[in-house]
C-alpha cells in the first residue's frame, strides 16, 4: 500500500490527530514518514508481496519500521528515551487507527516493541545493518496461536501463520 492510499483511507479524526502531532513534533513526523517509505521499500524488496500477511515477513516489517523510525529520529535528538517514546506513540497510534483482529494486533504491538528494544541494544546503524541483523532474528521467530503463547517471548519476533 502506498503512502497516498494510506492518507486517502484516513478518517477525519485520524487526520486531525496526525495534524496535531505534526504541529507538535514536525521533525519527528518527517523522520517517521521517511522511515515508513524506507520500511515499505525494504520489506517489498526482501519479501515481495508477502509482508502484508501475519507471517515472518510481517514481523520483520513491523520491527524494521520501529528501528527505522528511531534511527531517523535520533538524528534530531540525542535523547534515546524521547526517540523511543515517540516511536512507540506513533506506532501505537497506527495500531489504534488500523484495527486488526486481537491476535494480529498483539503480534504487531509485540514486534513493534521488539524493534524498539533492538534499537536500544544495537544503537544507530545503517539500514543495511538493521536488515541483516533483523533477518538473522527471523530464525528465532516463534509461531503463536493464542494470547497465552506470548509469555516470555519479548526476545523473539512472533508470527501467526507461515
């Protein structure tokens, strides 16, 4: 899905809340938009036409999105906590305004948090380094079927289907 299709699909209250965030945090919003474009481009290259499912490719995309938002935002702030708080806020907003079934939402939120955790661990790196590191994490990704399966998996990417 391209950026303009996403924008066209937004409702008034979604546009209003994004506009407020844009006014309050214009530099972080630009960083987020850039990171979103880069994430979609990389996900499409690495996992052509399958990263929209609830599979490992989707887990990769969500974690990468958080890594890249933080990586783009850290250029404008030396405060890693502020950057990671921003990244959480904007990706949580996305999940709130793009509702999924419960397990899909939990998967996305989990993999978003995984990406932020890895940014704290790995620090600012190049996009290519993030892709390589994150792809290696896919070998430890865990298939989950129910909410209780999520316990003790904070160090793993998760997915719902192959």
